[in-house]
């Protein structure tokens, strides 16, 4: 995997040769600006980039269901969240606002 904006010239050239040798093995996608989340690491708590994959049920209708998969980049500064490249996962909590509560922080006080 190569993240172009973070890659050095030598890395880009080496990867270019790999792509040219077997282009069907590669895809390109834009580099996204990922959120960060406090994460337990060996040194304690530290921000790590995350992305959320929501769960959808499809059939006659499409429905977004509570939950999802939160993937986390375990290396500091990394944008790589997929587990095959060294990423990990985090628990994903879905919090429902109760009647009369106006924001997330009020809801968390009851957890």
C-alpha cells in the first residue's frame, strides 16, 4: 500500500514499477481526512485515526442499523486502518437520546 501524499520520491518510484509490472493487482482511491479517537496504546492514551463502517440492511427497503465497525490505525500518524495492513478495530457504541435530553453529553451521564 502506498499513501501518495505521505510517500517519499523513492517509495513512489518503486511502487510505480510494481504497478506497471502488474496493474490489475492495484486500485487507487483518494486520501481521506480521517477523524481521530483516543486509543489505548502501550504508552497510555493517544489519538489514532479511525473510520466508521456503518451497517445497512438491504432488501425491500434499506435500513441503517445501530452499530458498525470502527477501524483504527494503530501506528501513530498512520491513515492505514485495514487489519491486513496493521490496523485494528474498536468497539462502536450507539447511544440513543432519551425523551427530554437535548445532546449526547446528557445521554453519556446516564451510562
